[in-house]
């Protein structure tokens, strides 16, 4: 028994029909190929996830270091202020201590633990979480706006320094 392929292009060509054993072999090969592709996709996803976690851990560590340095700078400033305004200095020391504790927590906890803690906090206190996110966004925007840009410096065009031009 022979069958004609639907789009063979040659009206008189006929292909031999596949035997039941051939159908089984083709189906088995398709299942193996699909399994191999699925395994390769999972391996790729695991590799990407591992790389992302590794990168996040590096950034978390760098952020903890920066936060610790900021806390020490604030604490030092509070010490300088202590002679003039001891009450204000005490509040600033407390804030610096809180920042130092946050820095230590960042160093000691994994990215997954931090994400879980943030999610739990958001579930328990959604208004406070949202407010904190808004404040953090505003602070980040202000920080980015105050960062130096890559503009060329402006220098006087003439010796009298009247007009400025970009060079």
C-alpha cells in the first residue's frame, strides 16, 4: 500500500506507507528528542538562575559594605557634633547604629532570605511597605539627579571670562 504526500509537487510520485514498527520508532525518537530538549532547557534555566543569584549576592555584599561605610561616617559626624548638641548627636548615633545593624543583616542573610523577609513585611504592613518603596524611589531619583553627568567642562572663551563655551 502506498500513499501520496499532500504537497509532493509531483502528482505521480508515491511514497511507501510506514509500517507500524516504523511509526513506533519515529514516535520514540520524537519523545527522546523532546526529552533531551526539555533537559537542555532546564539546565539552561538552572545555569541562568545560578548566575543571577551569584550576581545578586555580589551586589548585596557591595551594598552592605557601602551601607556600613555610610553608618560609620554618620557616627563619626555625630561624635563631632556631640560637644555642641549632645541630644541631636544621640539621635544621629542611634540612626548610625540602625544602619550598621542593617548592614550586618545584609551580610549575614542570603538574597532569598532577604526577598522572603521583604515579601512577609509587605504582606503584614502593605501601607508601610508601599510608603517605604515610594521614599526609596524618591531618594534614588534625587541621588541620580545629583550625580555628576558626563558633560564636557565649560571654559571661558575669552581672557575676560565673559562668555562660556563648551569644549
